[in-house]
């Protein structure tokens, strides 16, 4: 029977906007940070640059960076009207960027996808969407993320560098990877899925085409185990094209609307995989873009000492 997508009411109350992120507490932060091995830090985020792979099929803008001040140009234009010596002394460089918020390593907020105009916890666009943004469940509501992280290396489980195009990762794959790596998914975890697709970065055509990723049953299994955030090394987190007749993006629809679980995409798991690190402290800080559906996020992983 096909999954009937719905919007859930939050178990954390009628005013809740962060869903599963309520599992972050002072106690949970203390517990994970107390076990950190500070000798190693893995940077899970990509660089941003002109020509980087980004969503384009739906018409979203590519990343651009522009100079707003140039040392040589400012000598000519002298925008502050300085005397000649001071103008030549001060070499001023400035820049501005333009980008889709879902570019590079980024976190999706719970207002990113809804059902019939309604998002998690019953907020409806007719009441809560203004001229530019939602006033509910925006990425600015996401707290600093400090939590236990688990990487499930599906590519390594299969003995390949990268899963085949459009491979759907289901519960059997996830459970087998966890058993192989000797980890369990616990309530409040950030769970990262490695497909190996990041090995194609930054070849846009290879990175964005027919992605391997989570299928709907795999996403449900992670939520049942207690995952608070689900991340992956591909751009959509889920299998594309999706094997679902109701929507082209079923994992997003389920995680946001029914489970209240945010998503992190384009995570670089290659060094973690090479080092054999499966359990770590995950630290991620999104920008506080008021009402936005996503934000770039700088993510790091620090291995944990055994309890």
C-alpha cells in the first residue's frame, strides 16, 4: 500500500518549530562533549566556489561571488575621498555572494517541504508565509547542533567506492552497516549516510545525476531508531529518481512533515570513512537566516573515546 503523506502535530507542543531537535538538551551536550577525543577533527563541509554543483534543474541560481572593493580599483575611484597618500596606503578588498540557500553543505529546515501548503505542526502557508519567508520553522530556529554522530558507511558495506546510480538504501542496508561497524543508532543522534557519491565532487554532471540514497523505508527505520537529524554525502539525501508514485521527494516529505527531522546534505564523509571512524561528536552551526528554508552549515566530527 502506498504511503499516505500527512503533516504531524508536534509531541513537543502547539508552538514547537524544531521537532526532533528538542532532543538537544544541556545534559545531552555535556554527555557527548565529555567523551571527545580532541586530537582529531574531521571537516565534513565542502568549499563554495563558482561552478560548484548546485540545484539547477528547477531553475535555482548557481553560486556567484563578486568583488565590491578592489585594491587597484579603489585607488582609481577613491570612494571615501581620502588624500592621495592615504588612499594608496589602504588596500581595501570586499566581496558579496549570491546563492541558493540549498547550496553545498547545508541544512534543510522543517518549512522546506509541506503537504498541500501545510508544514510540520500544522502551520499553514495561508497564515504563516509572508512576502518572502515563512514565519514558522525557519532555519533561524535551529539551535547550535552538538550531538552524538554516527556514520553508516553503505558503500563500504557493499565493498565499493560508490553505490550504483539510483540505488535505494533500505533498512537491511542500514542495519547491516551498523552491525558491521559495531554501532547502534540512539535517540538524539545525527546519522550520516555515506553512499560514496561525494567522490564525484565537484564534477556537477556526475555528482547530480541519478543519485543513490535513502529510500522511504530506510528513512522510517532511522526515525524508529531515534535519529534526530539525517545527513548524507549526496545532494538530495534520497534515492533519485524516487520509487514513489505520490511525490518525487518522498524522504523529504516524510522526515519533515511526519517525523520533524531536519536534513543535512552534501557532507564530505571520505576522511571519516578512510579513518574508520563511525561514532563522533557532531558539531554544526547554520546561519541564522530568518524564515529561510535552508542555510549553509559548517560541520565537524570529533571522534569519541569509549565509554
